[in-house]
C-alpha cells in the first residue's frame, strides 16, 4: 500500500467510530422527540 492509501484508510478508520456514535445519538434523540410529541395534548 502506498503512503497516500495508508493515510486515507487511517483517516477513514479513525473517523468512522465518532461518526457512528454522533449519527446514532442524533437518530435516538429525533426518535425520542417524535415519540414524545405523539403523546402531547394538541388542544393546549
């Protein structure tokens, strides 16, 4: 593997985990807000 390829795959590898955590957190937060909004009384 060339140096450029090595750098590329290292960047991909080390950035994957934080991206997965952040996207997962946003998805859970959005889902939770949606579920909570279903139970809110629409009249008030």
